[in-house]
């Protein structure tokens, strides 16, 4: 299996993104950091395939070290 | 200063000020913006007499709405101004999204072809208003446009509304069975009633400039597009939007941030260098400049007895997605046939509740999309900004991230699936595009005409696709007053409908459908009654 980089949420993509922002809305920065960490762990477990997780980590790391910061 | 010359509309002394006997008008509309004018034309097409009261005597000054979506164009076509809008307007369907220097992706808003109306037409709001005023002139016995007539007060009762009106020639009052308040985002009617208008306000300020320029900035001059930039090189850290309008006018939206001074920013000596950053050495003239702050809000109720709200008075949105004027036009489309049916005694007053239900649903959808787009441009906190920025940085390589980039989800028709006026849909052979509650899809006909343009402009229509009218047994004449349109089962008709019968509302939404060739007239009558809010009668039948 390889990492799916196409939109996998279809027309629900906007709703999913809105739910993510809503979850963060009233949190302190520290709480937001914790929420992100927990979410990554929960979603990694949901994915359930080491190979995919490794590809996702690689895709997320790509360009990070050479970036001058946020775009 | 602007290219548009604002010819004052002629005004006449209202009959009430000339001693005419008092009378009760069926409908009075407060406000002659695009929504009030469209409602007047729609009601007149239904044979309802209507008065429009507007405090000004010109079309709206400065360009506000420019983007009119396919569904809205279909509605305007039903109202008799759609073809003129397309002829004058700039047609486009491709949007391009840039991040910094780079094009990240582009989208086609109408990949399927063979519709009468294009995905979008850009046309200044003042042209649309002018066309509607011209069209209103086709109904001299039904539409009375009263400019320089300011509504200053109103009183509602069980039988109607009385309005207090002030004109340069004096004040008078007027009675109407129904009043539609189309008096805009700051609706004095709404304020007078003390109704709360709740939603989300955005701190961010946006500079909106219309410029006149001979040179076309787009790569292919014959093909206008919508260009949106996040963090463009010419506008540090912010967003920008470019649209083409007729007469070599371009619309530029520039995000300015929350802490800017609007007076300062709208001074031409400050605007010009910003535009020069985008247009380089192309020469241009500023036509119109304003600085806006946006909000997304709505009234909890659009129907207040005999007083109805439509357009910006009922709901406002930020403009990304072009859902303001488009959404208001959908209100008109939904409301006018119902109001006409109630006034003409063909439907109970409770039918108007379905306006609130169906268009409240539409307003919520428009607000949701517009608010999300605005927040994507101006994140509410650091974490939102981080997510937004990382989406942009992933989008060049990873397609899924592009779906999350939100520069405005452009206005689309609103689905009324599963709402009470529609008969439940049991077909599994008919096309998905023609499910009950959706807008009837357009298609080209053998005779060179278009389907939507062939439907009745003011009544329900029974559409038979690949079905012979003689196969309907209607011995009790249940369907006598129902216009029938029969089309053959072409490839288009197969794909967008399928073989069967479709009951289409005056606003071109599908109320009911039946597959196959055997059609029972009493089922059609039942669905028709239901769509007129006669559900109780429908049960009894
Ligand atoms: C910068 C900008 C860009 C936009 N772009 C788009 C776009 O691309 N597409 C889109 O669909 N929408 C767009 N919109 C939104 C669009 O302009 C509005 O949704 C539209 O004007 C609403 O029409 P309306 O008739 O409800 O209200 P208005 O156009 O505000 O008309 C209200 C009318 O009521 C009259 N009135 C007010 N009070 C009284 C009174 N007491 N007595 C008598 N008359 C009165 C006023 O004179 C006015 O004529 C944009 C808006 C802005 C600001």
C-alpha cells in the first residue's frame, strides 16, 4: 500500500477542517499543542499500518529542514 | 468619478399625495436593490400587482456584486434579463490559485457542457439593477417603482401592513396585504422591529478597488478567469483576488489586516501604488475604491406574519464565494411563487413558512461557506494560522491539501432534498441529478431551445421525458391547469433525468418524480397539492 495523497474526504473535507479548528478554538496554546499530539497518535493508530505511517512521516518531513520557516 | 453615469430615475408624485382614494395594494416592497427589483418582476410575472419603494433615485453607486452564478443566471433568465446579462457580462469558469509566486492548482466550475447559462458571469451590480428596472417597465399595470420614497415606519396587523413614507414632496401612508423588506444589510425595518441579527464578525479589513485598464492581465485575453493569491509577492503576507468585469474594468480585493485605517487606505495616493505592485507598468485608472469589514449573520426568522424579509436584510455574508446577491436571488425565486399563490387564494398562508424553512437552510449554508473562507484568509488564532500555512506549504506536492485551500466556495444551488414540500423519492432508475428537491437540470432541446427556458415562468410544469402525454389517464381532469412539456429521451435527457415524469415547481425545483411510462394523474395531483402546502388536503384525498 502506498500513502493516499489525494483528497480522501470528498465533499466532507471542509466539515472535517472546520471540526479541527473548532476543537482548538477555546484552548490555550499549550492545550492546543497537546490536542495536536493526541490527535496524531489517535489517527496513527486508526491508520494501523506501519508502512503508511512511515510514508506519512516522510511526506510531512519533506522540505521541513530546508524551509526558512512558515511559508 | 466612476465610469458609470448615474442617471437619476424619473420620479412621479405618488397618487396618495394627489388625493387619490386610499386603497390596499397586494404587495409593497421596501428597497429597490437587486433583490427588491427581482421580486417585483417575479411577482408581476405571476400577475401580482406590486409597489417598490426606494429611498434613492439611482442604481447602487459603486460596484458591489459582480459575480453571478449559473443558478442565479437561470433565475434571471426566467425573469427576462438573463440573456442580456450574459451578453454584457464577462463569462468565466476557471479559477486559479496561487501561493507566493507559484500556481498551486486551478479548478473548472462547470466541467459538464451543454447548459444554456455559463458557470459565472461577472457584471456590475448597477447594470443588473438597470436591467431589472428596464424589465419592470414591461409591466406598467403591475409594477409601480417609486424612487425617492423612504419608508420611515410600519405597523403590522393580521390583515396587512401599513407603511409610513416620506418623499421630497411630502409624507403619506400606504396599506399592503404583504410587505417584503428588501432594504439591505442595515435594514431599517429589521432595526425598527428590534430583531437580533446574529453571527460572526471579522476584524480583517479588505480594500476593494475597481480599475479601468486597457491591457488584459490574464494569460489568454479571451478567457477571463478568477485569480486568487495567498501571500503574493506583490502584497506582503496577505491575500489578493482579481476578477474581470465588462468595459475593461477589473476588480481587485486586497486583504489589509485588522489594524488598518480605512480612510487612510482608501485614499487614491495610497491605493495606486498597491495596484501598481500587481499590474506592473500597465497603465490604469482607479474607478471605485472602498474598504470593507465583513460579517456573516442572519435573522432567526424571515417570516413575521405579513412582513417578510429577503436578501441582505435577512442574511449577510462576506463576499468570498459570491453568496450575497446570489443567495438573495434564490430567496426571490423561492418566495414569489408562494406569495402569489397565497394572495391568489391557491395556497394557504402557511405555505410561506416553507419559504423560511427552505431559504433559512440556504442562508445557513451560505453563511457556513462564507465564514469558513473568511477565516481561512484571516485565521482567528495562531493555531488556525499554523494549520492554514501548512496546508498551503503541502499543497504544491500533495493534492489532498489543495482541497482544503479555501479562497471562497463559489455559490451553488441549494438542495431542498427531504424538505416537506417535496414528495418522497422512491425511484432508483432515474438520474441522481434530478432527485426531488434539486433544481431541474437544464439541457438542450431538439428544437434548439433549452429545457429550463421552456418551462412555465409562473406555474408548476409537468415534464415528461420519453413519455407520451396520451399515456396519462386523467378522467377527472385533475391536471387541467398544469402545463405539460414533453421531451424525447436524448442522451442528455437520459443522463440528467431518465425516462419518467417530473413535477417541477415554478422556481424550477423538482417537487416529485415518477419513473417509467405509466403515470397516475391522482398521484401527480397529490404531489402538486403537497408542494402548495395543502398537505392535509393531500392526505384526505
Ligand atoms: C464589496 C462587495 C462585493 C460583493 N460581491 C458580490 C458578488 O460578487 N456576488 C454576489 O452575489 N454578491 C456580492 N455582494 C453582495 C451584494 O452586493 C448584496 O448581497 C446585494 O446588494 C443585496 O441586495 P439587496 O437588494 O438585498 O440589498 P441592497 O442592494 O443593499 O439594496 C437595499 C435597497 O434598499 C433601499 N432602502 C434602504 N432603506 C430604505 C428605506 N427606509 N426606504 C426605502 N428604501 C430603502 C436602498 O436604497 C437600497 O436600494 C458583494 C457585496 C460587497 C459589499
